[in-house]
């Protein structure tokens, strides 16, 4: 067999092995979080730290100059951000309020949150994509705007005597989870490039471990619902998967209108920036300011968030 064919087969088997490891880690950590909550709850206070660490590991792969180019031609990011933080939450809040009013507030919070800090891991998993700067650009843009847009939506659409998002608290949460790892990634890449290269080459398994820890922490917090409230769990799971695909479909369609390129990589990136949202941040502040039930939809969204990564990779890139 020709050497090139052997190398190709080796790469494919390695890729499939990585996918299998990721799926196993997600499944095991989800089950353990539900059925062994006393262990998983150890990680719950550190969700944003774990998420920030995941972002750091995957930002190392990005060329900062390519990120700068995204903001030199800002129209696509501005339009994507407007759709993400205004059009989608307003539309879905209105629809949900008519169809299933008790879910309207959780849907508004989940739909109006910024692009997720785990999105760079997803786009890196899909392919070594030149679309990583677009994804990171959307994270930065939407994270800067969301402390103002989401509280405003809550103020105008919901009874603010019952529900209120403190602006300063939200900014602090975002700063801890986003801007610290972003700054750390740039410093490491610029000052100690050899270390950055090693992190880049070996980031997959630490990333999978961080995802497993987050799953443990999230599902341990909501494990009682799985045990005692089956109808609630079924509704949350159905809603989370429906929302995931609605977000992604809107992003996919938007890529035809906004995107400068129409290739499959651009479409995948548009799907990711809309569907891979900052649900962990919603879990943290919704549970703190709105109550556990309001944060439950964001927690169950993790099933779609991580469980569909490998299937979507196969769908977009074969």
C-alpha cells in the first residue's frame, strides 16, 4: 500500500478515535453527574473557571492578526451580533409566550445570551478551520453587547419586580470567563511561542477533560429533576434540542445573506456561532438571580451542545 494512503488511513482512524473519546467522555460525565451528584457537585462552583480554561486552550490555535481582520471588516460581525442578541430572542420569546408561556423567560435568557466560550473548541473539532477568527470575533462582540442587550430585553418584556439582571454582576462574570483567558492566550502565544505550540498540539485531551468536569458540575446540580420530575425533564430536553436546531438553522441561513463566502466552512461557522451559546453563563446567573427552574433549560441545553458535536462534524464535513 502506498505510504500516502497509509498516512491518510492513520489520520482518519486517529480522528475517529478522538471523536469516540469525546462521545464517551460526554456520556460518562453526564450519567455520573445525574446519578452520583455528590461527586459532580465538587466542580459546580468552578464552571466559569473550567469554561475559561477551555477557551484558553483553543484560542492558542488562532492567529491574532486574523482576528484583527474580522474587526477591520466589521459588517458581518455587526449583523450576526444583531441577529444573535436581538432578532432571535425577540422572535422566540414571542412564539414561546404564545405556545408555552411558562418557558418564555428561560427561552428569552437562553436565546439572548452571547456566543459560547466553548465554540472555538467546536470549530476546531470540525476542522482546522480558518473560520476560528470569525467565531472568536463573535464571542468578543456578543459578549461586549450582551450585558446591555439582555437586561434591556428582560426590562421591556418581563415584570422587572420579579426578574432583574444586575448589569455589573453580568459584566464581572463575562470578564472572568472571557477576557482573562483571551488575554492569557495572547500573552502565551506572543511571549512563549514554544509553550503555545505544545499547548496547541496537545489541547484535545485536556479540553475533553474540562468538558467532562463541566458536565459533572452542571448535571449534579440538576440531578433531582431526572429522578423526581420526568415530565419536566422531557419538556426541557425537547425544548433544548428544538432551540439548538432553530439557532443553528438561523445561522446557516444568515451565512447566505451575510457571509462573504458560501463554502461549507463558512456555513458551519455560522451554525456554530448561533447554536453554541454561552449557556453555562445562563446557568450561573439564572440560578442566582431567577431560580433553579429558570436555569434548568440552559442546563439541559448541554445535552444538545456537547452531544451533537460529532454528528454535526460528520454532517458538515463527512
